């Protein structure tokens, strides 16, 4: 198409492209009537009403001459002069946008089907910042929503499965996760986690198609990092199976729902029965990890309090005896070695965490060794939990009585909400 000079010289606030610019291409959307795209010498413009009004679609596109446009499926391909080929992912929100949407205070756009892909599989450190590289779109479901005004409270997004059970929950009020993991590279490679925005306007949030991350004493930072993206901490949570899910967005007292289809990666043959077996075992492992995390957090807290009391026990033989009794029974759960190693809750938690991470890395049915390891760890965990329960119900009350006689405060066993991951594990951040 030959360059055409726009004759109308008006202000863009009135819905027109400012005069003095050249239009190199005008393309009609392949799905919605009246939706047009224009490539000019200063970027891309869009019209929702057959060209009567235009507005900028520049976003993060550099200020460059746009020489051609192509609507390809759900994407807009932009050819520029001297600034490479650009791609705008998922035109669904533009196709859905109309006057009725603009009148809503909150709107959740219909999401495009999400391809069940595994994230960055690069097994090396990120490319240097000075190395020119492209940028892939986020992996998972792209969820677009609109707020007519700033939200007065948190914006909450929930993902429900076909049975209505909650698979994942996100909130703009959530504090950033402070998960314990050894960082063995530059801090900038850790990236920043995405957040649900509460500001007025259109926003996009990416769900990685993973269920809730299991609770562990410590996590491993994947070497498959991308400079500027949030680092992957393993285990991440199990990839959800293909199927239909419901998105529930809540903001300013309004709730919006939309259906999301998760589609299998056509390059990866997946047996639904094998996937169901893996998910079932993962659910068992996740529950065991939670129990081990809570027990280990409580045991570690009691152990630290016992160490602080050692210097105060010399004045009271009864207190010294009670302290020794609790310490000897607590030792296998804290630092068991040799025959006592199977009782060490920290070691047990680490083994379960490694097993869960291994299971998350495949779409196959669990192997016989994986099942055997879980069965062994589950038995060991039951023994350790029984030992901790007996200690908590028997020896600790006697120690508390001795502490009361010595006019010292009783030991504090933290509740689940008081246990932080860095308190339960032994990991540290490397400088």
C-alpha cells in the first residue's frame, strides 16, 4: 500500500491522528467488524468504530516508522523501519472492548486459551545485559482486566477448577514471598514478582498455570534464569491439567467471572491417566511437606529455647534434669544421625521437597522409585510426628512445671501462622 498523507489536522484528544503524519498501512481485524489498525511514521493507532475515531496503540513500541501490519490469529505483527519486527500478543481485549465495557467499573476480559507450556528450559545463567536479545511472552494464561478508577481495596483473582475448588489465589494485598533459597548469582537476576494492579486502566496479569506452591523449609533457585524476570524457585507447584477453569476477579465490591481453557502442548504427548496419577501423588507429597514444615518449625523453636535455658539450669537440679530429659528426646528430631537419621524432620522435609520438585518436572506417571521413596518418607514422618506428639504432651509439661517453680516463663510452641520458612529450615542466602 502506498504511503498516504492524512489531510485532517486535528488534536488527538478528539479521537484523530494528528496532522502531518504518514500512514503506511491500514488493516482490518480478522474477527471483529469495525476494528482497524493503522501504521504511521510515529507508531501504531487503533480505531474501534471503523475509523471515525483513533487512539494510540504505541505501548512499549519504540518511536519508529511502521511500514506494515498483519493480523495473524490473535496477534498483531508490526514491521518497523530500523527497529525490527514487533508482536502485540492477544488482541482479545481490543476485540471485546465496546461502549458497554467502558461503562463498567470493573471488567474481566475473556481470556484466550492458554497453552500448557513449561517455562524457560535454558539450563544456563542469563545472557549479559549488553547482549541484544528478544523477549518471549509470559508462559501461561494472559489475564486482562479493566478498572474504571483506582481500587479502594485489594484486587483479588481466584482460579477455580471444574468442580469449583480453588486452584490458585492472587491478591494485590499479598506481601512479596520471602522464601528461603541460596542465591548464587547477582541479585538483579532474581527479578521482581508481578503484582495485580489496583490503578485505573487496563492491566494484564500472567498465571503460570501452576497450583499453589507447596510449603518447604527451603527452596532451590533454578539456573534457568532470565535477566529481569522473576527467578524460578523450585518446587514451583504442579502444572494444572488441561481443561476448563473459572477466573474470578473481585475489585471495588464487584465480582467478574470468565472461563479459561487450558490446552495441552501439542508437541508433548500427555496421557490423562498418567497425569492424574502424578497429581494424586503430588497432593500426598504436598500434604506431607506441610506437616513436616509445621513440626520442624515447632521443634526448632523449642530447641532454640532449650539452648537459651542451659545457663539458667545450674541453680536448680530439678530444672536441669527436666531440661536434659527434653533435650535427649528432642535430639533425634533436630539433629538425628546414623540410626536416628530417619527421625530428623529437617532432613525429611528436604527429601520430600526434592521428590516434589522431581515430580513437577515431568508429565509422566510416577515411577516405581518415586512411589517407594514417598512410602518410605511417609513412614519416617509418621514416626517422627508421633515422637514429637508424645514429647509435647508428656516431657514438655514436666519441664514447664520445673520452669514455673524456678520462676521462669514456660516454653512457647509456635502455631502454624507464627512459623516462617526461614525459621524452619537451615538454608541461607549467599552474598
